[in-house]
C-alpha cells in the first residue's frame, strides 16, 4: 500500500517540528538553565580557569547554538532523503 503525498508531507513536517522543538529545548536548557538558573552550582566547577556557570553564560550557549545549527542541517538532510524531497 502506497503512502499518499499528503500523508508523507504531514509526516515530514511532524518530524521536522519534533526536531526543531528538541533543539530549542536543548538550547533553552544550555543558555537559560546553565547560564542563569544553575549558575551558582556550576560556578563551583572550573573550566579553563573560569567558573563553569560564567563560561556557559558567556561562551557555552553560543557554542551550543552553532553545534545545533550543524546538527539541524545534518538531520534535515537525512529527513529530506527519507521523504524524497532532497535537492541534488
């Protein structure tokens, strides 16, 4: 039984939204959680001579965001191929 194009498009966007939501939650936890909410606990740990909470607030959330951009591109390329909507 063949899956209709409409069902495939719906499944594609559902997976796309799940991926985006997952990455946004991770970014929120890293930037807001580690940089603001848990900063006192993380500051007890040193990272390259700086308190870890300070590092997350100043650098870590930016690095996490850049890494998540690459993860998003990689996962979306996989998703595009899975649903045959990729560009050559």
